[in-house]
C-alpha cells in the first residue's frame, strides 16, 4: 500500500554562528524537499545556499514536466545549480570560493528519489530501522570507505569536515548517486545539515519516529536537541512523514 498523504516540517536555527548559511525547502505542492548548507564565508555561503534552494526545485520540476526520467532530472538539476554557483563565484570581487552542500528528495508517482552532494544527509526511518541514504563527501569518509581509516580514526580525523564534492565545485564530473525508494505508510524521511547529524544518533531517530505524529514538532525537537548537545553550527532539518 503506497502512502496517500505527505506531511512535512522544517526548521533552521542560527546557533552560535554569526549568521545562518543554511537554507531549506519543504514544498508539498511540488513534492520537492531540500536542505543546503552554505560554505565560503558569511556572504558567500548564504548566496550559494540561497541559489541552491531557488534553482534546484525549479530545475527538477521543469525536467519532470518534460518527462525526463526522475533520477536524471535530479542529477541534472544538481549539475545546473553547480554550474550557476561556479559562475557566480567567479564574479565575486574577492574571488573567494563559494559553495554549498545539498541533500534533495523528490517525490514522483510512487517513488522518492534522494541525492546528496557534500555532507548534509538523508535518513529513512521505517519502524526501528534507520538507513542513511546518502554518503558524506568528506576526505575522511572517502578514506574510511577505501579502508585506509577505521571508523574511530575517521571520527577523529582532521579531514572529517573537508569536502571534496559540493555545489560550486570545479570538478563535479563523476555521476551523482540517486537513491530511489518506495515509501510506506509510517515512514519518515529526514534531510539535515551536519550541524544536526553530528549530534543526533540513530537511537534518537528511532525514538522520535515512534513518539511524534507531527513532523513540524519533530523537526523543532531535533534542532533543539542538536543545540542542547553542543552544536555550534547552523542546524537545519526537513522531516517528511508518509501516511
């Protein structure tokens, strides 16, 4: 049985940072959900993440309306945003690198298509099962996947926050991985910046999914929990509930 209803909640907090470079989209009308975490200094990061949330949903819907395969539509929208942010970065007087992460979910028919660039993440919570749908494009995580680092070494690595792939990256030539899944009633999809995911555990997600029926309340609680546990970063999430 496929879900007949999608409900969504989103919340973003500045935390202890001087400004909030995170942006999000929680659009049930277009069935597009997105979290972007800007990088490259205050003005630059804000501009990059703002461009991502403006360009990507529109680019996805244009392609879907033209009957492009949904996975291709997601990938092409991310590539289009990457090109636009790269071009905007070249126009900055300071020539400072500008970029943003992006984690995106698009609902089309009975499928949800998820993709991530950078270290913002997507999680599917189904009952007691929590699955991370995206990978972190950090140097430390790449070394972990190759076997060069143990999980503990990766957690302590000075490269755990160094991104090798992001929107605004000069070389985004390799394919973006799109993870499609068929939602079931009772599923939750969480999209979040690393200011949240570094401070919230799989046990927290299992407990929250069983306790909350309102995705907005849960989004608010998750952001508050990350801040309470010491996150100094901007903290942002989107919670999508399928029923």
